[in-house]
C-alpha cells in the first residue's frame, strides 16, 4: 500500500477526480496512496480506527468514492495526509467537495456495513510543505461522532514504539501489487520501524526526495517486501496499539532500499490539542 504509482520521483499520489492516479509533488514517484503490498486481508474490526475518505462526486462509485485513508483519533476527529486534502488532489478546495465523507466500520468498500459520516471541516497543517512532504497531515472534523471503540491513541514523543526494530501494522485499501491492483477489501501488512540513518541514506535528497527525521518516520524491510502503496495515503501505521505514522510518500512500493515514509505522529500529537478543541465547536467546513 505504498504511496505512488511511479516510484521514480518521490511524491505522494492520490486518485485523481478522473479516477486516474496523478503525482502531486516533486519529481520523484511517490507512493503516497497505495494499498498494502505484500500484505493480507483483514476485517475492519481488527483495525477499527482505519477509515476511508470518500467522494463519489469526485472519484466515482466503483470504490465508494474512496481516494485516501484516515485514522480516528477522537470521536469527531480524523487525521489524514495533508496532500489528500489539497486542491491539486481533489480538483477543487475541500470546502467545495459537496459529498466529502468518512467511511467507518466497513471492510468491503462496496458493502453496506458501517457508516458514512459527513465532513464538517478540514484543517490542513499550516506548516505542511508540499515540495518536501514535511508536516504531511490534516485534521478532518466530522458532523457526527464515531464510536469510542474506533478511536486510537497517538504515540507522543519519547514513546518506545518509535524505537527501530519495533513491529508495526499498516492498513488500507490501496494497491496490493504496486501495479494498480486496488483492493475493495481492507488489507494490512506487518513492517518494522527503521533507523533514521538508514532512511536518510535511502532518501538523501534530489530526485529521490529527502528524509527529514524531525517530521518523518520510515518503516518496511531492508530487502523490500511488505509496504504501503498507492491509495493508502493518510492511513495508519500502528505499533503496540498506538498510532505512530500516517502513510505519506516513498519511491515505488515494496522495493529494496526505498522503504515507505510516514508522517511522524508525535508531531501531529503536538498540534492535536487546539484541533480537538475546535472539533468540539460548531463550524463550517473549510
């Protein structure tokens, strides 16, 4: 489930409004919204915090309008990748997507299980930098609350789950092969958190992109294999029951030497308190 169609230029991708994948930033192929490559099907009850962002109006009905993933961190608050909410990804500003919804509790995108909840407000991280993918997160406030059982705790700075070697689970509805085989059913893959110096060697800058450890985390296997991919952008990377990353970008899916890069959740947690307060106040979607 990695993030990009073409992994050559590091940039996150999302399903375009025309139902095609388009690169969003940079010259490298990003893997930002893919499904889990080398993974396995799961039921949403095994990862109830995993939600789908959808708009049938912008992305059609073949996959219930799903174009990115998201994670429930409070009953009325979902976090996702900032690049999923840009005008470049959606074709219009998020406030103009009339049927923007979060789908929760649904394993098969075309089933009737779970709920489709309208989005009340979108807040893109003001420090998000599209050219570097730094700060790649956005807050999505819901019009109705999710069950408390669907909410996951965010790992703060200093949490041992960020230690290299920690096993983590990524989940989403993205590309399962790296070749455009999008799943209707939720998939997951087991990965390991990798050392920052290894990620920096994989992405030293230039066409392959630059890994920034202050705002990013990378996970995968040195030899390639299980990975997030196109269509998984904004989805969760979870370790020991805590959210540690959001699918953000990478170069290809599941290839040796270029692990997936995730938004570091400790940076999101730092910004969460004011967003959580805003989520409890009535407002207009922006």
